[in-house]
């Protein structure tokens, strides 16, 4: 798939998620099969651009390109300036956030709230495209199907964005009103795909290889974007890639593979956040990992309790290493029964 001057490795994308898709997580997802990842949303407010939170979100050290940065805001000039600011700091693609349903974002008329004001939305798109064009940086747009069930205006905005120079559209199959409740519908995505000539990416409720194939067939989309289903399961990208290529399901990853990935993830996480913040912000990732793994009943909860009580990076690493070693040993015991086990089974 081509996006401006960039050829993407495949059509499996990581969705931008605040507090989740930081540099360490994006790098791991790319390592495990994702062809493209967008940064966490960064504000267009100039007074916050040098804050620690924003600087961490804009950190792409060692990340394979292309580097895509998502910006959010409500002022066209400010958004254009934010595009230039991030391009100067390494952004190779600029994504406009018109999809975030969070109240703290929508209450300021940013994110999906922009879909209520089509004129302002288009002003922002035009200003960002104009700012990025001189440097050859493609602009993309992520949005929802509309503000509410009665106002699904994504097709209208999609056509206007294409005319303004946006080079790719991502559509989450829910309205802002839905948040993340109910089910995503992809009929609107299919309608947009039929209406525009630029690439369209389907997002929402894609949580398995079979669902990925189904959404691609139904929408005709050029790519799919995965968000919550990748939390604690970044290997979902290689599972989907394998299924789309062969029609066969990939076996679950070996726990020793998971151990290697997880320890690498933690080390990279600490390097970005430092020990104090890193240990605490890693807890949610570790909880998601435990939930995604085929562990004995109650073991995921016990692991989370143990991890949440730890306050140093070394203790957290040791806990993860020891736990995965123990789970792997238990797995091997189940796969290799003793002679007595065989007699009992007979």
C-alpha cells in the first residue's frame, strides 16, 4: 500500500490510543507484524508542546518508519503550526484526530466533536494539508461515522477531505455518541470506500483473524486498523497476516516467545518513562498480557495483584520472568504426561 512517498509493509495498522500506543508499544507491534502505527494524540496547543507528557508522546527514537504523528485541536492555524512543529521534529506523516470520543477532548470541541461543525473541520483539514505540502508530508484523517445515529456525516466529510488533499481516511465504525459501546458497523466504511479514490482504513471491533478477513471483504477497505484488541496481544498482527495469507490460523505463541517480547517491551518502556513512572505505567500492559494468555483460572488476577504491588523495575522484571517460566513449565508438564498419567488415561 502506498501512502505519499512511503510504501507500507502491509495493510495491518495500529490505532492511536492515548496512554497505550507509545513508542515502546508501537515498536513491538511493528516487530510482530504491524505495517504501520500512528502515535498517541498530541495537542496542537503551543503552550503544551514542551511538556513532559507531549515530549514522551512525540518520542520516536529507534522506531522504524514511516513516523506518523496524530495532532488534535480546534483552531485551523494552530493545527497548521502543530503540523509544521512535528514535521520539523521528524514526523513523516501527519494524522488529524477527528475520532476521539473522550469527554475531555470533545468538551473542547476537538476530536470527534469536530464532526458537528463540518465547515470548521474542513478549515482545519485545508490548513494542515497546506502546511504539510511544501515538505512533501502526506496528511491523513481519522474519524467516526458521525456525531450520533441521526447524523452520520462521515461520507460528506470524507469527500471534502479528499478534495482538500487528504491522502488516506480511517473510519471507526461507531458514532461519537456510542463511545466504545455496542457494536461497530462497517456499512458506512463501505459507503466511503465506494465514494472516494484514496485509501480507506476500517477500524472498530476487529479482534481476530476471522473478523479482519470479514471486515476487509465487507468494506472493500484497503487496510484495517486495530486498537483495543492489540492491548496485551501485540502478536495479533502476525496472526492476522498469517491467516490472510494462508487461510490457516497461526498457533498461539510459545510462552518463552512471549517472555522475550514482554521483557524487551518493559526495558524499552523504562527507558522512555524512567523507573518510577515506567514501573507504574507498565502495570496496565502487564495486566492486559496476563488476560490475553491461556493461564489457569484465577492466575491472571493473582499475577496482576503481585505486579501492582511492586515498585522497582528489577522486581517487576523478575516477577514477569519467574511467572512466565513457571507457566511454561506447567505447560510442558501438561504436554508431556508421565507414565502414571498415561496408565490413568488408559
